[in-house]
C-alpha cells in the first residue's frame, strides 16, 4: 500500500522520488541532528493519484510537450488552465485522511509553512529554486488542505514550466511532494552560502540577514545585511537599510510592515551569532560533502534550519592533491575555444605539455587539468619566478587583456605570496625544458641575423607536409591499443618534435616587430608608428589562414553566376549536401573545387583544438554559410583585389618606414621590415600543423571505434569521445566494461551541462573565479570597453553570431562573436567590423582583422549578450570601445 504521508523522522536523502528535493533534505538534516522544525511530507504518490483522477491532464500534457521555452504567451495560457483544473479536482478521501492524521499528530493548534517539493528540485545540477509556491502561517484543517492542493497546482506556474523545458525535464516525469512544517517566527532570518556564490571562493561563507520572515529576502522585497566569514573570522560586513519586514498574523497569513528609521540600519545579527551560524553551515556542508545554500531563522536566540540545498552555480574545481595555493589559467581563452571538450579530446590534448612533466601520467600532476570540460593550465610554479612571471603576463596580455588582468589580480593575493616552490623542482623543470628551449633560441637568433626570411614559409610548409605523411604511415602500421599509445606519444611529442621546429619563425617575427615598433616610436611617436605598422601588417604573405579565406572566396566566385547552384546551397540539408549536387548545373565542378580546397584545409573547423568537433572534411556543408555571405557582401574578385591592395599598402608603408632612417639604422630597419613581412604571417603555422596531425589521430580513433561497435563493445562510434585514452586502451585490450553504457550516458549529460557553465578566465584552487578589470579607454560613458586591435571606426548593424557555421552576413554588418579561431576566417571577408568577448592583440581575430583592414575591438565581456542582433553600433578600433546607438545611422568608415 502506498504511503501518502511520511514524517521527517522517516525520511533521508534517499527518499527524493517520494518527497522531492526539499523534503529529502529536511528529513536528512533532521535525522543528522540539525535544528529543523518538525513536520511531515505529503508524498508524490498523493500527487500522482490526483493526476490519475483527471480526465483532462493527458491532453494538457500533450499540449505542453509541443511548446518551446520561448513561447511565453502560450505557456501562460495553458499553465493557467492546468492550475485551475488541478485546484478544482476533489482531493481523494484517503489522501485527505492521511494529511489530517499527520497534522493532528504534529499539533492541530500549530501554524504551518506549506511548501512545494518537486522531484527535480534541489539537485546538484539544477536547483529549481522558487519555481513552485509557498504558503506561510497556515492555520486549521481547511486552510492546510487548500494549501496542499494549491502547491500541487503550482508545479505548473509559468516559470516552472519554462524552467523545466529549458533544462530538459519532462513535465510528466517531474512529481510534486508537499512539505508541511511547523511555522517558526524568527526575529532574524536569511540565507547562508557555504561558498561565495559570486566569486566561487570555497572557503568564504556568505550570509544574508534581515528582520522577520525570510520570504521578504527570498522574494527580493528587502535588502539584507551581508556578512562574510573566512577561517572563522568575519572579514567583510555590509549593513543594508532594511525598510520592510514580513511578519505572521495571529489568525494566519502574513503582513508586510515598515521598520522604524532607528531600526533600519541596525546590524541584524551580532558578531558572535554570525560566527555561530557559519559554524553550523560548515557542519552541514561537511555532512553533505558539498557546498550548500541554506535557509535559516533565529528564534528566541536559537538558530533553526529551514532548508539546505546544493549550490548549483559553482564552477567545478581543477583537481589538486596538495594544500598549496594554485592559480589556473583557462587554456580556452588562449586558444580561442571556450566551449567544453569531450573527455577523449581533453585526455589527449593534456599530453601536449608532457615535456614539462616528463613521464607524468597522473592528471593532478599535469600542467593541463580539466574542470567543467575545459582545460586549465597550472603555471603556479612558473609564476613564482619574477622573470618568467613578467614574460608570461606580457604574453597573456597579447592573448587577452582581461586574462592578463585577472592573472595579475590572482598573483597579488596573499595566498600566492606564501607559495613555495623548492629550487630543486625549478632546476628539474629547467633541465627538462632546456633540450628544446636552447635549440629554439639558437634558431631564433639564426633567423634574426643570418637566414633569408623569404625562404621560411616554404621550409616550414615542407616540414609540416613531411611530418604529417610520416605520421600517417606510422598510424597505418599499428592497430588496437598500440595505435592509441602511438597517438598519446604523438601528442606528447607535439612540442619537442613539431612545434619547436616551426614556432621559432614566428618568435623571430615577434622580436622583429617589437624592435621595429621601438625604433618607430622613438622616431615618429606612438600614434604615427601604430598607423604605419598597421599598414605594414596588411596582406602578410605565408599566412595559411588568410590563404584559406582567399581560396574560399574563389569558390564563392565560381558559384556567383550560377543561380541554381546558389539556390541549392541555400536550401540543402547538411546531411544530404552531396546527394543531388551532381544534378545541378555546375554542381560537379563545384564539388571538384571544394574537394581540392578540403585536401589542404579539410582538417580545420570551428573550435579545432577539440578533436571531437566535426571537421570540414567530415561535414563540408559547414562552409555553405561563409560562401553565401561572400556572395551577399562581395563583388566578383573583390577579395583578391583587397588582398592585392593590402600588399601595395604594406609595401608603401615599408618604404615609408625605411625612409625615416639613414646609414646603419636604415639597413637595420630594412632588415626588420623584411623579417616582419615574411615571418609575422607564420603565426598560424604551428597550430595548422597541430590540427592536421590531430585530424589524422581522429581518423585512426574512429577506425578503432568502428571495430568496437562491430564487436558490440560500443553502441555508436561517437561514443568513443566520452572515454579517456586510458579507458579506450583498456576497452581495446578487452578489459570488462559492464557499466560502460551508463558511464557514457552520464558523461554526455555532463557535457551538455558543461555547455551551460560560464567558464572563468582565471581561477584559484580556492575556487575563486577572477575575470579581470577592463582597461581605461577614451569613449562615451555608456560604451562597452575592450582591447583596440585593429584601428579605424565603423558604424553598422550588429550581427550576433554564436556558431559560425550558421552565420550569413549581409552588407554593412559588424560581426559580434564570443571568440574567433581559424574556422571563422571565411566570415571576415564579409564583415565591416569585429567585436569579440575573448581575445587580445595577437589572437586570431585581431590578426585577421588587421590584415583585412576592418576595425576591431576584442575582449568585450558579455558582448554577445549586451549587443542584440540588428542593433546599430559604432566600433572604435583605435580607442577600444563599442557604442550601442539609439537610432540607425548610415554606414561610415574612417581610417
């Protein structure tokens, strides 16, 4: 026989299906001895019986299933219909008897708080806080039964329906319990977080407190005092002006009361009570083993715990195995790929830094560590060395100014000042790096002083082609677990054997750039120097990414005069891209040209450092939007004409720069100009090599996946990316894997959740997320501030693009994106300006924007949220700001 009521004494955290998240937590807390007011839960069995008694609910559920979370008007209508229907249903007599029996046992004359408790509530990954209704100071049998039924109906508030839909919870699969709890009348109440919900700091207990019932605080009616405790010490207090409070009425219900002026700014909790409450919070966190969001009340000088749930907003921590303070840099902000990676992608990528920690297998000892599906680099030891710290901060500034600012902030913490790295460890690391660093330094010096930079591109390209071919042959000779070990070794050798041979060219170009800038700044001043260097940067030879964009423009030109082919590209599905291409006039020739393009660039894609991402070779239809954008915004051959004009501008700028000097200085500057022009364009070569090799590894891995699917050890080939490389080796060796489907399904769900996490630029081992402070910039007060990376200003229509493969730009539009990597390059020929959330002077979007001569501002935090599609905006790439204009203005571009 199903139980319709359970007392708190019968409940623990395992009863969630019966009493929902809130009920399970209250029973758990009461059972663990925490001061929880007594009460009982009306179980989900009662809710299900009520639903089953309805003849209309199935029809209403079916209608709900068809609605998207954004269809607010329709949700509002159907939600109201469901609530009215549920309230009108007669409560089954056996349920009514069970509720009243429990009520009498707990106390008929007591007043109660009646709260909804859903089975998809107070979970580690979704809180559902505030989605259902609460009824306070409920007195008497009829009022109690009415409150219970209204709670059931509140499972279908507008916000609850929309929230479930957004978070992937089916409306039929979420059930509602009702918590009936003895009402307490606190003098002071509030919320306590056992970790700072804003910064993520795990050792900060944050307490909000106000007078009266906590509902005023939860509903946002009043401001609250804020107290923060760390290591049993109050380190921060903010006393709010508390103008209102909610109190209980003698006959039931509540009332809002204005507080007297003399009472409004009194500290709600005295210091000793703050520390006592923080200690209770720490005990509750220890009991659950996770950070908690706790509702509390102070009644007669004693604390009562009214609720505790996991804090769902905290970003996961990279793993550490010591008590030392660590600083982690988000690798995605360096590589312009802030999306989460799948486990196999990260597992293999983490091998790239093995040359620093040789023969290290343990994840906690690697430089790259996973958190929230992203890679975080632990450079704590290196940052303790002043020369390395100075160089690293300068490098980070070129990648993303906010990242450099956040890193500076992290290392200024007192905790970092106490970090100790033994000299023996430092010397050991230096000895490991020296065999690569010393040859790189010699190559840079030789490139700078002796070698002809005009030959660098062909040398690097030939080396990449030879190494890729050798790797392909090597992978063909092995299968099974040995093939995966070869791939692991290949990723581990990526820097010493591949990147160290290519990157000296770009480092030389960077040194020449710095030297040239210094000479020009001294001779002409910073403004004129920047103008000339900006022109010198245009149409750099040898840039593999620019060449890719030009060839894609050629493909668009071939399509331009073929209306049937254009229509096909505009309407075809990705899955059937090639299916009928041969039936379209010019279709087969288009395919041949596309295949030729893919031979060279097919390993690329958006977010290409993630091996699991589909490559252009695997899904060439990703390129359609770029081709269509080119057709809409460019004339025939215009991309080539622009590039040639850029070369002419650069040559003229080079001659102008050389003319500013004479004698030995002139010869030296002429050499610097030659180095600059020939080597700065090679900034993409090392990543291009990495991507080509990773695509070979991916193809080999997919072959092994097909074998595993054939043997019945995997359900589908793409599941392989939800294993680590060690797990994959074990699977190929035939090790048992009984729960593998459940593990893979769990990781898929976690990967989906990781997409919803906002990943920080820098975080510490305390969990503190640090975003950095924007630079000071000349511009209007309401402007969005970023890093100026490509000079000039442009006014135009904003086109917010979150996925490059879905984007089609129109004439005069400014590209607004979270980040750009080489996979976004085709869109640059169509945009008149660029704004990104991530980036610095030397990141991909900045470099390409300068080459194309379009104004750009990067590192504009939350740009894709603050700027809306279709807004008319001004981008000032000289001063580093973006202004959202109140009216549309004619497109204007100034140098």
